[in-house]
């Protein structure tokens, strides 16, 4: 399936910016499940300082804002040819070893709220069946609801709120899978929705490593395995590692952000 994507992030600052740097993980890479036909990144109100491949193999662009600027726009646009592998990404390994994806992070710390989900995986007849059951249990416990959580919400906090978005679902799944002894990681990307072109935001899902299959994807929010409607952007241990945009800013200014995402055939 050939997918056309346009993603724009617009920052507006209430005072001129003294200094700001942003990491962009906004360039998809060709792999066994997708081929990038064309892709372009454009920055207004700043410039690309450098680009590099991080320790996960993600392409990262480092951009700086114009000193004294009050607006920054990051825009990507391109086409990606995708295929359906029933969620199996396979035995594809980069610089980060499997044990790295068993490490606990601040967003995936296991406490009293996550602990009951660990036994779902441990008590299953197979690891794969346990992971499917885990996915179903997470979305049941944390129904999709926008605006109840934010980028800093942990797995434990999302379960306490009993509401969240794809980022929260993936972090909870990852936390429980790791505690059950299964390497797991976070995937950021895009999803073609069946009923719309304009999306609320980019998307995210989880992958777990299953012996004999390699990395297997679980879109907890939609209760499906990633298929040809999905485009991968970046991977990491959690949402912070694979965020499409992250960075820092110096000075007293406050920012407002508007994101528009379009995905279509």
C-alpha cells in the first residue's frame, strides 16, 4: 500500500527565544515492512544543525531555532510503500542488544498497578498468547481517552487514571512484558485510519521479542497487529526514546504547539 503523509508541528512562543534545540525523529527508514519512496523535511524559523543515526538506528535531525524568533515550524512530507506481515517485524537487530529492551525506564516502572498484568504473560500457555492477552487487558483497563494524560505520564499513572492514549497503552504493555521476562520496545509512527485523512496526532505501538518470530507488534489502542496501514518512524525503550520531536529551550518564553497530521492513500 502506498501511503502519503504530511506532518506539521508549529510552535509559537510568547517571547523571543534565547536558544532552543530540538531532536527530530521524523525520517522513516526502509525495512522489511516498508520502502520509503520519497521524503522531505522542512524547517521554518530554525535550521538543521546536523543529522545522525542514534544507538537504536533511528535517523535523528538536530535543529536549532533562530535566536530571537517567536515561531518554529517543522514539516515533513513523503510517500512510503508498506506491506502486511501480520505484525511480525522479524529477527532484525541493530546496535542495541535484547537485554537493553529489558531495562526499566521512568515511564515503564512496575508498581502495584502494573504488577497484576505481569501474571497474564507468565500464566499463558505460550509467550505469544500471553502477549495478546496482555494487549487485550491493557485496553480494557485503560480505555482510549484524549486529554487525560501527557508526555510525562508513566505506566503506573495511566493505570491510576484509567484512561489514556496510544503512548500510555504502549508504555503499560512494555512495562508488564519486561517484568515477565520478555524484551519489549516502543515504536512511533503513523497510522492510516479507515474513516479519515486528518489524524489527531502521530501514532505509537509496542513490539515484543518472541523466540522463533523476532519482534512482533501490538497496537494496544486499536486491538490489532500492525499491518500495511502503519508506517514506522523510530524505536526506543519507551515514549521518550522514540518521540518524534523532543528538545530543550532556554529563556522565559512559554510555547503553544499545534500539530496537524494527514495520512492517505
